[in-house]
C-alpha cells in the first residue's frame, strides 16, 4: 500500500511539473508573439490580427489552466 502511495505521489508530482512546464512554454510563446506584434505593427494588418488572435488564445489557455 505504501509503495502504491509513493507511486501516486510521484505521478502527481510529475503531472504538476508538466503543467508548470506547459504554462512556462505558453508564457514564452506569448511574449515572443507580442514582440513580433510590435515589430510588424505597421507592416501588415492581417498578420497583426492573426497574431493578436493567437495571443488572446494563449491568454485564455493560461487563465483556464
């Protein structure tokens, strides 16, 4: 029983670690996209809209996780 508890705790720790890694990846991607938005702000409105949409999706994912 104790070995099973240890395995369950290890799975939980691994899942929490993966969740943190996922959130860090989302945060980094959002920052890169926001920087790209600044760079292309005046160049192409269509690309700007698409990137803005992606940033919003990433913000939503971050809030729900």
